[in-house]
C-alpha cells in the first residue's frame, strides 16, 4: 500500500464510509476473559454493532481485579453471557449474542464461521487456537490473533492465501523435565517447585491413593543405574500423622524426613555426585530452636507466612523463615483446614497452599544450592502463570479493533502484526511489522509431507488417531487412506454399517490393519474436511524408545512447525515472562524492513507449561 494511504489511515478510519462498513460488519469474538472483556467494550465504542462471542468458562473471584465487566455477584456465571449483558447496558443498540460453549463444539461449524466478516481471537488454549485458525482458512475468513504475557503482547493478522496463517510459524510448547532430575538431582528452582507442588503437597494433604509420576518405586531411574535401596521404596503411610502424634511432632518429623533423611539417602548414590555438587542435609535443630519452631502455633490463620509476620510477598525468605513457614503451614492444615486433609488440591489463589509450596521448594533449593524464590515468584511458577496486567489487555484490545477496522474497510494492505514491549526500542513500546506471506511448507495452509517414527507393532489405530492426529496435529475428525486400500473416516454423516466398520478398526494394531497394515514406508494420506487440513505421513517402524526423551513413543518430522527451541541466554524480561513464552528483546533489521526480534524465553527458570493467569488471555507466541 502506498505510503500516502498509510498516512491517511486515521482519516479513513474515521470516515463515514468506513463507519458504515464497521456498523454492518459481522464479528466473531472467541474468548470473553481478560482480552475479551476489553475487546467487547472497545468494539462497540468503535462502532461495531453485530457481534457474537463464545466462551466456555465461568467467572471466578480471581478474575474480578482485571476483567472489569464482571462483579462479585457474577461469580459462577457464564463469562460470555455476563460480558454481553454488561456491554449492552452502555450500548443498548448493539446486537450481541453470547454462546457459553467450547469453540470446538459441533455447533460452531464451518457454516457458523462462514457468516462472519472477521474473527477475533482471545484464547489461552493452543489446540483451540489451531482449530479456529483452520476453520477460518476453510471459511476463507480473516483472523486477528492476540496474546498477552505480563507487559508483553502481540496482535497478528491472518488472511487466507494472502498472509501466513496462525500455524505457519513455530509455537512454543510446554517444557518437561526428567522425573529422576526432579526426584534426586534438581538443578533449577522450577524442579523444586514441581517437587513441592506435585509430590510433597499431594502426599501430605491430598488423597493417599493418588500416585503421581514423581512417586518413587516401580521402575528404577536410568540415571541412578539401579542404585535405589530399599529405603527408597516409600510407604506413603509415613507421611500420615500418627495416632496420638501432636501436630508439632508431626510437622518436625516430616521436615526431618524430606530435608534431612531423604537427602542423606540420595547422597549414598555416589555415582550421582561424580560431576555434581553434593546436596547438604538440613538439620532442623540447627535452623530453629524448639521454641522458635513452635512459636506461631496458631490454627486459625489462612496464611502461614502472615501468621509469623512475613507479610511482604515479594521478599525472599531466609532459611529460618522458610523452615518456620513450612512447619506453620502443616500446623494450619491440621488445624483450621483439617476438613480438607485427604482431599486438598493445590490452588494458586490459596495463600496457605502457596506458602507451603514456596517454603518446601526453597528448603529443597537451599539443600541443593539453588537460588530461592519469593512467594510471588513461586506462585507464578507453581501455577504456571504469567501475571496478567489489565492495561496490557486494554492496549492489545485497541490494536485488535484497529486491525478489524482495516479488514472490514477492505484495506488488507494496511494490516500489521504489532508487538507490545515492556521497554522501548527506538523510543517505541509498540513495533508494527508487515504481515508475512504464507509459509509454503506449512502443513495447514499448504500441502505437506511428514515423517512419523512409531512402533507399528504395539500402536493401535485408536492410539495413532488420538495421539498423533488429534493431540499432536490438532485434527478434529480425520480421514485416513493408504495406497493398499486401507480406509478410515470419522463424521456424523456415516451410516451405521460404515461406523461399525470404522469402529472395528480402532483396536487393531497398525501392522494388523487391512491391506497389509501400516508398516515401514507406508504412505498414509490424512485429511480433515472440516479444517481443510491435508497431509501425507510416511511411516517408519521403530521399536525402542527412551521414555524420558520421547515420552509419547513417536516422533513426527518434516515440513511442519516444530517446537520452539530456546538457544539464547535468558533476559530479565524472559524471567518475568514465565513458562514457555518467548519474550521480545529488541527490534532488528530483517531484509528491507524491520521485524520484531524475539529471544528465548523461560519461566522463572526454564520450565513449566504454557498457561496464563487470565483464563482467556491467549498464550503469547512471538516469532
């Protein structure tokens, strides 16, 4: 688009002709949470009048401080319905319809998407975002994507056949850690947080029958090479309070068990420490006197840290503070919260639960010479969250609306992908870039050929469909064909005989399927008509898999966006950005124009899943 038109855009946006198009445009908003609330408000104030909004969530108390359309009286109600009513209260002429449901539900079909002029996304679920992207491609409708992560944000425009689709570029995926590392050789704060939350909290306060991936016993860790002794086969009853045992004695016994005796046991695995710094057992008597360890002694507090005078959630506690909070948290759970014992579930909004996890993780960190965390940072890591900021959502919603106006005004050349940064670059906090053309190797908006390695002798067709096609490739209703005559399809239009035949194939091993089965060098053609998704998969049989490096027991390679890889040093921004996000660091020259450069992000220590504090604030994927 000529620079003159770009310069004239503010006047064009405000013109009567544009306002008429805006008022007549049919808009779909997916998500009515942090971004969605701001977006609905901004849309109607900008002249949009025909809006439908989808959200499956209900309002939680933790939403009220930033999702401003909601009030305390709305807790438990549908976000989409309440947001719609709130917007209509100050814009009665707006024609807004709310849908409380999953955007992947059958009612939100290709036909449903085809009625809109533009689709605006504010989702936090990568699989759902992919689904919306594919339906927009199939319906040939423009999509405006968005995401926020603390002070960071982005808005991108995706027009079928003109600009890249949402899946043309790699997206970050959740990071995982070997179980043996978390259990025996933690190296980072996130390892200790996971241990405290998923293992210790569950053992002390959750169901005694629940077994997690971190529980000891069963198969031996490869790294320890069979060095586990009988003491490692833990009887979960040792974590229960004994009959007649005082709560003080119980809390101190648990401390000695996990921070002294268990570490002494691990130290006996000598091979583990040939190239590592040995951990140091923590002796409670050296940290607190008997009087200090029991001085709070309260059972009415809902916060262990406040009970002992630690009110600053941003301050990192010292060794004695962590020990005191750990003991007090156990006392409080067995006092004021005793009704929850045996059924407690970690909640990032439960201060007592976060107190316990923070103190337990910090004590383990101290023993293993790992940096400790504040309550605030530990909460962010334990909840796998990026702390939401209302003003970021407001800025992003304004950018979404601006792009939507360009699209309904039929000025796609003016569309921009815009990055919101925490710190100025070239004196700017917002960096717009030209939209990229479609990626010719994208498996969604162009045909692709993938290479699958899998054990065809132990994998059933059902597992192939659920793990590879639906979970990994986010397909909805795949159809499968091979040159040897194998055919399988899903859909509501099948008659009973066809459905029965397809169902009979599901439990069969790949190698035993009709037509010679799916074996090495079999070319499997897969398509999902609803998503307009077609791909060829060339299969290679592989029998042996490393459960730590390939827990799904398959690999899928080829012209498909792979998981983003972090090869850079973390920045301060990336520390703030948390799990799996890619933070903007600066802007660099790329070709003839500027493009936002993104560095490798990490959670508060390279771990955790991509989950946001705001329910609908979109996982931010900055490429």
